[in-house]
């Protein structure tokens, strides 16, 4: 798979595509990552609505893209060989790997595309023939938001630079009806205000204590008359028992009862979202819900809510950025457990009083 001659001038690649060309974006995992893919997709579609944008995703996260008018087709990742056989006959003129792991690299190569775009420093770099400079070289700083990092692949290949759109997801009517029914069964009537609390997160060091989320739930009801709904997903087994113990009496606990479509619908109806840095926090931003997000060992510069009303509460950690999509903690003055409830209450007050 030799590089086409015009790959020597990468800025011509997207403009040179013929009308109606189908391009492929690979974005495997995860919920928040897929939400943060939507600004680049929207920018590309706005510039060239004739292009047919296909996205290779994992089926469990695909509902994030339901109803997105910029996407022509979703292709679901299955076994490596099966997925490769699905991609090859499509003859994509260009493939963008926005993921970067070994599996996505192999699928990029297996696509047979003459133009295979990835960032400099990716694993299996021999599978790419269009190498995009990393953030430090491209933007002049290694610390950029994930959305800015993602869109650099498209800027490098010819998308004109300009204001980056916000993230967008779309709550589907049947999911909204399902969530309303489930909330009504828990005592929250249709139209009643509620907050969504997200005590789960990927790593223990990213989880603000459950007992403090319970304090926020009680305070929201006492001060604002807002019930709290706790999203407790299937992957939150490490805190599930504690959440049920501490929060059953002060909040409605959705104990692994919501799929991704219903989670989107739930957050679409919230008055405020309060949670750790997590996929649901990015859903809240994409749905333009006011949000308070707690950060500790992940960098808010990279992962803050994108173009939505929010407040950040953080430990004050500082980071090194070896790559545009990586951050390493170099100093953290306090653990996430030391963040006081008053800090989160103040942030909530700031948002709710302005509304």
C-alpha cells in the first residue's frame, strides 16, 4: 500500500475528494470519546455536506450517534477478521483513525484505503501513510482539548480552520418515553425537576466520595426542591453497594437500568448534572445541560465539558503532556476525597442561581 503522490501535500487530500465520496472515521471506545468525536464530524459535514461520512464504532456506544444528520452510515466493529472483510469492499478513498490503539491500526490497514491518516507516534505507524503532527507541533502547545486534538487530523488534510462546533447527541422519542415511565415508577412525575448525579468513574482516583454525593442530593432537595437521580451503570460494581447504602433514601438510584439511549434521554431532561469526569459528563455538555464536573487525575484542559455551561471543581493537579491525547500527573496537592461538599455546592449554586 504505497502512498499516493498527493499525500506529499496533505492539505489537498480532503478538497480533492470527488463529490459524494465516502470517507471512514474509526473511533472505537468509549462513551465520552465518541461524544467528543461529534464536533469534528459536524465541522467536516458543514464544510462539505456532499461527503458521505461513515463511522466505525462499537455497537454498545453507537446510540451516541443516533439521529446525527452528519453521519451517512455506522459500521459496527465485530471480530477483527469479520470487520476487516466488511471494510475492504467499500474502497474508502481515505480513512481517519481517531482511536490509535493496535486494533484500530490494524483495521485502518485492512481497509485497503490508499490514504490512511493517523497521528505521529501511533502504534503500528507503518500502517499509516499520512502522519499528522502531534499537538505540540500542530498547535504550538501540548495541552489542548481532546476536541481540538481530534480535529487536527482534518485540518491537516484540508478542512479549513474555523470555530469548532459544539458536541451534539440527540435524545430519541422512544427513549424519552421509557425514561419518563421509569422515573414515574420511582416517584418523579413527568415535568418534575431533577438532577442527575454520576458517582462512578473509570478509576478510583477519579471518584469523589459517594457519601458527599449523598450530601449534594439532600442539599439540592432542601434548597432547590430538586430530586436527584443517580446513574449507576453496569460497570460501577466497585461502588454499587455503597451507593445503594448511602443514597437510596435521598435519591432515586437507577441501578444498571438504563441503556445508552435511555441515559441520553435521562440527561436531556435534567436541570443540572453533577458528576466525576466521565462519559455522562460529556453527554450533559452535548445536551447543553448545566454541569458541575469533579476532576482529580485527569486534566480539565483536555477533558472539560466542551462549549457548554459548566463549572469545574478540581484538586489542583498539574500535568505533563507527552502527546496530545495523553496527560501524566506530575503533582497533585490533594486527593479527590479532600474536595469539600461546599466546593461542589458553591459550583451548583453558581449555575442554578443564574438560571
